[in-house]
C-alpha cells in the first residue's frame, strides 16, 4: 500500500470515562505559574494559596464518595466523575479521609482543579496506578506518596511540574528550619508553606514537635519523576532522604531562584 493510501489510525481516549458533566460553568481554573517553555518560565514561583471551603457542596459530596468507596472496598476510584462542573471547581485539595481508601489500586484525578494533595495519600498502600493527568494546577506532590510501595504506573502532566526536565521552572522558596514557636503549624498559610497544617514528619511519620525542616526532592514514582515537598521533623530525617533522581538537583534543597538546576532537556 502506498503512503497516500495509508489507513488512518484511531487512538482510544483512555480518560473518556474520567470526565464529569460539563454543564453549569467552568470545572476548573487555569494558571501559567510555571510558564510553558524555557522562554516563558518565570524567575520565581510560589505555592497556590487557595484554601479549601469545607462547607462547599462539592467537598461534602466528595466526603460521601470517599465513605462509599471505603465501605464497598472498590479498587478503582474516580470521584470527580460524580461531581458537577461547579462542584469540581470547588475542590482544591483532597480530604485527609483518603487514608481510608486502602483497597484502591487506581486513583483517577483527571482534569481537576486540585492545587495540592494531602500527605494522607501515603496511607493508600494498595495504590498501583495514579492518574492526575491534565490537573494543570498540581505543580508538586507530597513526599508521603513514596510510601505507596506498589505504585508502578502514573500519568502526570509533567510540563506543569516544578523543576521539570523539559524547561526547568523554579521551585518555591522554602524556609530551611522553622521552630514551632515561630509559627502555628496547625494554622499555616498554604501560599507560603504548601499546606494549611503540618502535623507529622514526611520521613519518619512521627510528630513535628520542636522544628520543621522543609526541602524539595525529585524522585521517580510510578513512571514519572515528581517534585516532592518534604516536611521533616529534624535534620536527621532530611539526611535520611534517598538520593534524588539522576538528572535533577542532586541533593534535597530549599528551592528559590538561586537553586542551580541541570540544563533543560528536549
């Protein structure tokens, strides 16, 4: 068969059933936090400061869906399919209750308005497939995701990640050490700290009692290298972190525009 008579190929949409209804308005906000190329990357970035409205209808519906999934032991969880577009837009983080989803093997977070994921995702110990694809406001992940030892496959929009290899956007600047007397770790500004509270150590899972150490580290989880935010209780827990993935900043770091990253790779 000649090149002018080649049969067109059809590629199935793997996420055709991962999108909820579109009526009612936009389902998510948009951002250009990290740019989209070497030419458009910003000199500095900061966390999204959105706070979750826990009275919103979407949040209450999501809590109910988590309870249902935990009760019936389902292995695939696609909660945003069951929310209206306005309800999906209301969700900027997942509830800590996701820790109850110990039977879930596949978590689909396609096209969401999420800006962060809570550390409780580390309790989803059966997780094998993680799919936050096209959730374009998710620029980083909690280090606790590395506790999901069975996680083998992921689909992430890597171009929106801090430090991604394609054009190396910067990481938000972190305070290396914060004494508990300097701030209330139970009531934080998520635009500064990446969370509205820090209670346990990302490394040892113990309580953060005297000081908080925040660092970034890039690690391979599933099939993607992700930028992880580590909330550690001590310098020794930071020292216990594994080596970052090859081709990324070679040590845990505190971000900011002065951090030297490897050259971008096309």
